[in-house]
C-alpha cells in the first residue's frame, strides 16, 4: 500500500506571500524543465505531440493546483507559455496557454471538492488519479485534439494514436505528480 499525501491546509484562493512565491518558484522550475523538454519533443516528434512535455508538466501543473489552489494553478500554468512562446520552443507553444490552464485548474477544483465537500484529510493514489487522468486528461488534451483534427487535418486513426500516446504519458505524469506532491507536502515547506 502506498502512503497517501499527508493532510494539508487547502485554500482555494491563496494570497499569502509564501504561497505566491512558492507557486512562482514551481513555475520557474517547470519553465526551466520545459525549455529542454519542449525542444526534445520538437526534435523527436516534429512538435506534433508534446509526449515528454505531458509527462513532465503534470507534476508541476497538478502540484500547483493541489498545493496552492486556483491562484497557484494560474501562476504555474501561465508562466511557462510566456517564455515558451517568446523563445519559440516549438510550433505548439502558443497553445500551452490553454492546455496548461485546462490541466491545472481542474486540479485545484477537484482538490477543493475532495478536501472541502468530501472532507478527505489525505489524498491517496486513487484520488490523485481521479483528479488527474479523466478530467485533466480530457480538458488538457481538448485543445490538442482540435489542433490535430482541424489545423493539421490528421486522419482519425492518427488522432486516436496520438491521443492514446498522450494519455499514456499523462498516466506516467500522474504517478510522478503523486510522489512529488507527497514529498513536497511531507517536507513541511508549505507550513
């Protein structure tokens, strides 16, 4: 059995300095990681699918929403797209404004649901998967689906294959996200 994420105080709109600075540092960490990974995705896949990007952004995007509420979700989600677009990390860089927000905002909303409405003190691996995979996987990939179908005009079999690959990378990202979020909350940095 995997230990759950320890209990932590969840506020939906955090405005304290510690939370804002922590969310900004998380955003900077994500941006540094994505400067390398987005270029790798562009080299490997021609910028069509951010496979490694999906796997490695989820710990940051979900962590921001889970630990810092909607304020943190917005900060973490929107910092990287600004830098990615300015430095032209890949052809889909402007799309990250939408994809990142549609991935991190549901994390904040669902954490609020679990912590306030269901009164869950600790989030287990199952809750983290429910927070991340179905909801965020659908909302976060919706913009990618639209680009693949309407802009790139890929055949349906290719869109389905890319979508399944994105879900696989999202699953791996969810596992990483659970362990990193749990480690950060356990460390006591947020208290």
